[in-house]
């Protein structure tokens, strides 16, 4: 029986292989495998294309990054120059303002000084006039009659 079972198994195998060959199963499987191979090859080609595009984009963005860094460095340098210029202008403006204010204060001091001198002179003149008036009044009280008589005599002599 064992031999019979082996024989039947072999006959069944031969019949199975014959039927598969008759219906073209290996060709159908080959077409399916070829389709899968083609699909895989297309996917690989697409992946390669996408990789190349990504590499090109990477290079482009790297160039843009370098250009942006250069532009940023230029902007920073320009801002530093502007800040330095503004600081210099502010310092010069401050020095000018200090000089003008100092001059104005010096002018006010000089004006106050000259006004004080004028006031002292006026006050001195007033004091001198008052002193002269007092001296003359005192002198007139002592020798007033003699001076008037002498002045009248002088006027009389001059009129003649």
C-alpha cells in the first residue's frame, strides 16, 4: 500500500504540473512577478528622482541660508555704524549744548556783575552826593552869610 500511495501521489503531482502548464500558470505567475518587479523598479526610480530633488532643494536652501547670513551680517554692520554715528552726533550735540549753556551762564554772570558794579557806583555817587550835601549844609550853617556876601560882591564886580 505504501507503494500505491507513493504512486498515486506521483501521478497526482504529474497531473497537477500538467494542468498548471496547460493553463499557463507559470506564465501568469511570471507576468505577475514582472509586474511587481516593474512596480518596484518604478518606485525605486521615483525614490531616486525625489532624492535628487531633495538634494537640489537642500543645496538651494543652503545657498539661501548663506545669503541670508551674509545679509544679516551686513544689516548688523550697518546698524553698528549707524549706532556709532548717532552716538558721535549725540556726543557732539551734547558738547555743543553744554558750550551754549555755559556761555549763557557766563553771559548772565557778566551781566549780573556789570549790573552790580553799576549799582555800587550809583550807590557810591548817592553816598558822595549826600556827604557833599551834608558838608555843604554844615559849611553853609557856619559860614553861610559870608559866602552869600562874597558871592553878591563877586556878581556885582562882574557886572560892572
